[in-house]
């Protein structure tokens, strides 16, 4: 994994995870890759504001395939409502900055 590339005027920074570029809020410090799947990548990070460990999941090209988009939406909806010690809690969902994004 590469080190973050800071953007001075932005509250976000980006880093590469394998061949995937992740752009996240500067409050997150990437630690290591957790896994890669058919739809995207997951990394382990630290939230400096909340002083807690988190997992960041990026789903690549989500709007290129309707099935992938529907599955991702379903996963988000379930995680928003489920509170259980054995299921990871949804802390935040990052929406692209603009409609013409290329991800």
C-alpha cells in the first residue's frame, strides 16, 4: 500500500491499495489492506477523530452494473438498521463529489 497523497485545499486525501485509488476524509489513516473481492477492496484504517479502528470498503464502477448497484444499496440499507456485536456497524457512507466522476 502506498502512503497518502495529501491535497492541501481538500479535507480528503488519497492513497492506493493495490491498483485501486481510494479518496477518503483526512480523519482516516490507512493501515493495511484487508481483502479484495469481485466488487472492490477493503482496507483497515484508523479514524483519528473518533479514536477507533474502521474498515473502508470501496466498490469500483458501481454504476456500470445494475446488479452490483442493487447489492451495494441492499448492503447499506441492512447495515444502517442492524445492530449486533457480530456484525460490523456502518459509520459513514461516502457519496461521489459530482455526477461526472470517473471511478
